[in-house]
């Protein structure tokens, strides 16, 4: 079983879809809008680092399936210098 399939299986075991899911990312301040555009309607919690170079972003939204969560992570991986937590 590959990592993606294992992750989807874990999501299916841990969550009853549809459900609220929180994505957590760290990016440079200039990539903040790219992350927010992943889920523009999501609840947002944004914290800027002390020196203002990095931003921690939590996006919470109703997800319909594990596939939808994996899709968001795949899209996020395309953002330069992103860290997904």
C-alpha cells in the first residue's frame, strides 16, 4: 500500500465524512494568499512570525471525503516553500 492510500485509509478510519477538517501550513509571507486560495471559504487562523517572514495558516472547512483532503494537500504541495503539518 502506498503512502497516499495509507493516508486515505487512516482518514476514513478517523473521520465520519462529511466533517470539518483543519489543514495547517507554514509559508513565507509572500505565499500567504496562495494558501488561502486553496479553500477561500474556509475558517482561517493566521499567525505571523515575530520577524514577519513566515506565516502559520490554519484552514478549517467541511470535507466530503478523504479524496477531497488529499486533493487539497496535492494542490498545496505546488506552492513554493510550503510546509504542511
